[in-house]
C-alpha cells in the first residue's frame, strides 16, 4: 500500500540468469496495473548482475506514450485549434 493509502500493484517477474540460476523478483509498486497486461506476459528485464533481485522493467518506465494516449493528444490539439480559429473568426 502507498503512503497515501492507495493500493499498489507489484509486477512479479521470473527469469533465468546466464549461469542458469532462476530468479523470481518483485518490481516497483505501480498505482495501477499496466494496461493490457496479464499473467504470463513476456517482457524485457534489466537487472544488476551483482544483485539480480534489483530489477527494472523498461516496458513500465514512464515517458512511453501508448497509441491511445497519442490519439487523445491529437484529438485535443485539433479541438483546441478549431476552438481558437472560431474565437478569432468571431472576434474579427
């Protein structure tokens, strides 16, 4: 649970190290499960060889826009452009 009391989701990944040792590790807590993911999905894992339980899941890093987010930004931009155009036409 987060400090503010919200529920957190912890992705659990299992992977095999180059020496053949299997590792199962919990990732950082997320405020919501990643959209479209389900148990058994495959993902890339970046880990510290000195501490294999210290992992990063690149697919969950912030800053990666999904198709739905890009579409929403496009619609918002076009709408803002049309509203601005209409305001300017009405003003002059």
